[in-house]
C-alpha cells in the first residue's frame, strides 16, 4: 500500500449547507468511482453539492443528486452531469452506517471533496437534521463570534 504524504491534500470544496442543516455526529473518508472526464472536471472544482445525499443500495454507497459539470475539452466521451455515483468504502463501514441510518433516523450527507495525491476523496458525514430553533441559534452564535472578532480587531493597546 502506497504511503501518501500529508502535504498532498488539496481541499476542492466544502458543503457549508450540510453543516448548517445537520448536526454532524460522525464522518468517514470514502473514495469515488469516477471516469476520466469526471476527474478532470472535479480538479477544476466544477461540481455542486446542492441537495446531494448518500443512500445505501445493495450493500453499496451511492451518491445521489451530485452534479459534476461536463469537461470543457471533453468530446463524445464526456460524462452525464447528474448521475448516481458509487462511493468506495469497506463492507464493515457500510454495515455500521446502515445500522445507524435504519435505527436512529440519521442521514448520510457529503461534507467535502478533496484530492489525496492523485485520488479524489470525499468525506461523508452521519448527520441528524436540525430543528428551526437550532438553526437560529447557529446563526446567532456565528454573528456573535463575528462581532467579537471585529471588536478585538478594533481594540488598540
């Protein structure tokens, strides 16, 4: 197994909406099964997390509603933008996720995409949906932190 240096991580995109709509309990790194033009588009950050989610079908993780825009220089071999994509994980990890989703009412959402060496990886999270008042508290805390930072910046010693 090849050892990959920590400096070879390149964060492509983060799903900010997932952190706002869900309370993330657990996360997992998975690989993505992609074609050549899909990888090239992802390296250019031409993809969208909008309304994407992960389901478990036939013992496999499937990424739904994840849009990868067609590659600009792609020819007739270009990929379909909105297509269910297979995520790669160990069987034990998939079983553990399935148990939690079935029993406790969790959802599996994509959190971020990044490059690890030459490989495109995705971090998925096990999340529980937030209620409206929890979202309001999140907004309030974010605003308070921003105001506190602004005050500290303006303070002169």
